[in-house]
């Protein structure tokens, strides 16, 4: 299983995501026993140097909320300088924005369902920067897809959306249930299995609810290739070494 350490950034600070209620996210104070006090670079160092996490996922919450690409671009660059491949969600909806995120230091650009205007836009991004550098995030809340107002795919199931994203050229799909993030509630194995069947030829990662190694084993049996993890790593409930 690929394990990707998650960082949520708001106002230049690393915050602890819980339940998708972004206005209530508080700065990360302690990470794996080290005091970081919301310092994103310090948190990234804990992931990479202390926890041996091989890849990082960074959500630029300001960019997602405002549509201003890489609102925390300077921090992205500092984290990228640590050398770990970095997946970045910065609310990208255009090829130009995707290029900006790559220039800021991302290895993989995440296009999120939450902000995606149309599947044609996703195809255009894949064609512009290469589908191998694009991951699509099926964003949900309690299993229900979160879509932009008026989007053509607003009434589709998670599996249907994933299939269309795979057909559009993405190399990886993330299934991210915001309600499960930081909740310790476990993962939705039924949904993961459905998405795997709908998109059998892309890398599939789960986000939200991973508690321990047993959850990772269950995800692997459901066909997942990896998981985005924050709380379980930072609390010590999941160890990679």
C-alpha cells in the first residue's frame, strides 16, 4: 500500500482536518510527539524524516475556497524542497492553473470533484500536462458526491464519476469522504469496491477514516493501491517502520 501523508494548509498554517468543517480546523500542535505549532514545513519534516512517509499530499484550502491558484505557493515550494513527491490540491479547474501548481513544486496535480466545472475541463488538464501527472479526487460527504452547482455530473454516483475521470485520462483516483476525515470512523469499503470495479485500470487511493494497519489491509482487499493518512500517523496509531 502506498501511504501518503496529508497536510491541510490554511492561512499559511498546517491545520488538523476533522469532518470537513474547514472553518473549525485548528493548527496542528503536536505531530508524532514533536511540537510543530502549525508550521507546515516542520510538519512535512516529521512526515518525511521521522515517520518515513514516502509521499505527501498538500491541500491548499485557501486556493480551494477562493479559486486563487496556489494561494500558499511559497509554502508549497518549501515543502517540495524536502524532496518527497508532493500531491497538491489547489482547486485546479484549468490547464493554466495546473501548470502553476506544477511550477510551485507539485509532482501530481489533484483535480477535485468539489471544484470541477465539467469533465471536459478535466480532459483538457490531462491533455495539457499529461494524465500521469493528474489525480482525480472523488470528493464526498457521508458517501454523497460533492459537486459544483450546475455541474453536468451533479446527479451521478461516485462510481460513474470515477469511470468518467478514468476515461478522461487521469492516472490516479482518490476517494475522499470529508465526513470521515479525522473522525476515526473507518473507511467505506463498499464504496471503494464500487469505484475499483468502475475504474479498474487506474491507481486507487482512499482518503478519510483510516485508523490503523487493519484498515489498510481491508482497503487492499477491496482493491485499493494506497491511502491518504494524517491522524493515524501523527497519533502513532499507524507506523510505517
